[in-house]
C-alpha cells in the first residue's frame, strides 16, 4: 500500500541556503509616484526636461500670439509643438522617425501657410493629434483610440496640469523642500544681482532697460490678463508633454461578448422586411427617375407657375439626403445583404438609381446657379454631391467584394479628408466672382454679393473692371484690401501676399 509522506515546514538549513529565492522589491515597485519627494508633477511625465520644454513653449506662444494677428504663426507654433512632443517621447526617436514626422507636420500645416482659415487650422490641429496618437500607441492605434484622444486632449487634458499641481502641493514636504530650494537659489541670486549691477554700470543700454522696469506694472490689468494667457497656454500644452495612459484611458478595449439569442432589432430589421423594403424603394425610385428624365428632356411639362430654377432648387438638396439615407440603410443591413443573392441584386439596382438621382440633383443645381448666380453655399453643395457619389460607388464596391463596414467607412473618411485638404488650396471667392462676372446679367443683378466676397476676389473683379471700363466695387473693395494688408510676418499667408502683390502691381 502506497503512503504519502508529508513534511511539516521547511528545514532551517534549507531556509538559510534559499535566500536567493526571495523576491527583492525594487525602488520603482515600492515607490508610488504620489509619495515621491518631487510629487506627481515630475514623476507623471517621467522626463525631467519636460518642464523646461513647457516654459519654452509658453514663451514662444507669448511671442507669437499675445496681441498679435494670426497667420503663419499658427503653423510655426504647431511645428515647434510637434518637435516638443518628439523630444518628450518615452523612447528616443530615430532619424527616420524624425524625417517622417517632419514631413507629416509640414504637410498638415501647409494649408495654414497658404491661407489662415477655419479649415486649415483644423488640419493643423488634426496633425498634432495624429502625432500624439502615434507617440502613444505606435502602429497599434485604432479609430476608437483616435476619437478618444481627440476628445480627451482638450477636456481632461486641459485640467491635467491643475490636478498635478494640486496633488504636488499636498504631498511635498514643505520644510525640506523650502530649505533645499533656498540653499540652491540663494547664492546664484546674490551673485547674479552683483554681476548685473556691475554690467549695467558698464553698459548704458542695459542700464536703460533696467531703468524702464516699472514695479507698478504688476498692478495693471494687462499684466494679469497676460498671466492668465500664460496659464491657459500651459494647461493646453501640458497634456501633449504628458502622453501617459492613466488619463487617456486603456490602450486596448476589452472585447464585448455578443449576447445569445436574436437581437432586439430583429423585430424591425430582418431578411423579409429588408427584401420588402428594397422592392418598395426600387419602385419609388424608378418613378422618380422616369419623371426626372421626362422633365429634364422636356417631355413632361412643369406645373403651372413653376420655373426650371424653382424646380432645380426644390429638388437638389432632398435628393442628396435621399442618397445618404440609402447608404445608411445599406450599412445597417450589410450582414443580411452579404449572405442573400436576391437582396444583393436589389441593392445594386437601388444604389444605381441613387447614383442617377445624385447626377440629376447636380444638374438641377447647375440650372439654379445659371439663374441665380454662384455662391459659397452652392459650391459646397457641388462638392458634397461629389462626395455622396463617391460614397455610393464605394458602397457598391464594398457589397460586390464582401468587405466589412470598416473598409467602407475608412475609405469614405479618406475621400472626405483628401477633398477638404484640396479645398484649402482653392480660392473659392475668386472662382465665384469670375463665374458670376462672366454672365453679364448676374454681374449687374448681384454686384453687392460679388463685392462682399472680399479681397480674395479682387483679381477677378479688377480684370472685369478693366474689361468693362467701370468701377464695380469702389470703396468697399479698397476697404477689404486694407484689411487684408500684411503688417507683420506673423499674419503672413501665401494667398494674402499674392493678392497684396497683385494690388501693388496694378495700382
């Protein structure tokens, strides 16, 4: 019979000889960041040189933005901030990373150098957020992480510096801290004052600068507004130098297991209801397509009292909304359509009719523009229709190739991003003015709107005035040109510089 031997305890000799099996705690394990002598303000960033970088960035922001017009200065600061993010990166960036980041930031800030506008500033901010995303997650980032970072940086990140400062004041040892700082600053302050007095006595320029320092400036409202500006800059810049996980959320979101049983939406969205919906949609769109063909070709007369311009304006935008709803419906029923041949054929037919309706909507808008002139909103409508058309074509490709929703959404996002980036380099005001001025009836009827386009439209307006030998805008254009004048390099923009050079050449 087999018996099991049980030894109670470990012999003392083995205990003494097994000292090397003990777990040795490292200072990093035993030391929590909140209990360090320096406090969390220094320990949270993990790099002591981030505070001098923050001070340097605040100085640059004050020099570029305090009571200064905005322009290329925004691009300059974005480039400097991008370099600071790379400097405070945990792992030292390689030369190839520096090259790629430099090229990327230049590409994102090029629209600001062309013209300072809302869209170009969005690309500059987006470039900084993308750089921060790469610094945190590297190549493992996702769309959800990008959205989370874009939301947290201006919200949670803006109060990060205040939180760290409050925690620092609560945990620091005041007595030892004051004594340490006093012993480290007393000698340099005393000797610095002595040397400054000696140098001022030998340098009259430095003596005048010191004499102009007025202590009464500390009691002026402007000084405290400037201090508030420094504090705001510090709060907005600090999170980019402290790209750590605790306040940004988890790196990887835990997958959620699908619930067993049918989904709640199956009562409304199921293969039978989707098939019946597609049959109804195709029938309705077929009626609309036939009627549009008849009206646009002249075979069907419009109702009494309705002009082609009214017809065009009435249908241009609803048809685009209809196409968007069609794409949304296709996304919602993607799983059912992918596994059913009949549903897939019905979707192909329906999306093809949507593409045709977008084409007719663009044609309607063109008729309306011919009757009532071109405006910024109508140019945006043309661009929007083109993007909707691209989205419908990509939806057809997605269904045909059996790709996922993410495949479609990523490509639609890239198409939108490329379109908006290209729009930053287009002078729409000059295009609108040139188009309206080529149509004589529009120029005489809508001259106020043409002149209100501002200095960007001046080349087209000036060419028309020379050709027609008349003063179309007069004082209003001279006012816009004076407002567009570049006084400092901070507000420089390529488009403003080009228009100013054109004005100086022809006047």
